[in-house]
């Protein structure tokens, strides 16, 4: 049986970065988006330690970015986020108010 790891990453009002979340060995598989999301794409900062976060790039060197929509559950396919213990979400625009995004991980 797979164990779920569910955490909340919050992006503050007038901010683009969430707080850092510890996935504790889980792979991020879905994001539940808040209904009040200010239209923006998401990218990721990842780290093996919380004090060494780095922008996640694809194999062509471009920022790994996903399209998201308010009040939807976003499934993340592939293994781009596998192996990273810490994650921070990056909104492509400042959020008008504080936004709580629920992260779902599987072990």
C-alpha cells in the first residue's frame, strides 16, 4: 500500500514563493489548487536540504513550469520531482492574497 504525504504550501499575499515543504521521501504527484488562485503558472524550487534550494530545469535547460487552474486538482506525471526531499512552489505572478496549495505525495 502506498502512503500519502499531504502538506500545505502557502504563498503569501503579494508574493510569488511558497514556504518550503518537507516531502520526507514522498514523490509529489498532485496539487490541489485554491479557488482564489490569481491566474499564473507554477514552477518549482527543489532541494536535498532546506538551506540549498534550486530552480528546477528541464533537460533543455528551461524552467520546468506547469499550467494550473483555480479550484482544480493538478496531476503531475513523470519523475522530474522524484528524489528531492524539499520543495517550494513559485508562482509566475504575485498572488493578490495568501494562497494555500495542498501537495499530495506518494511513497
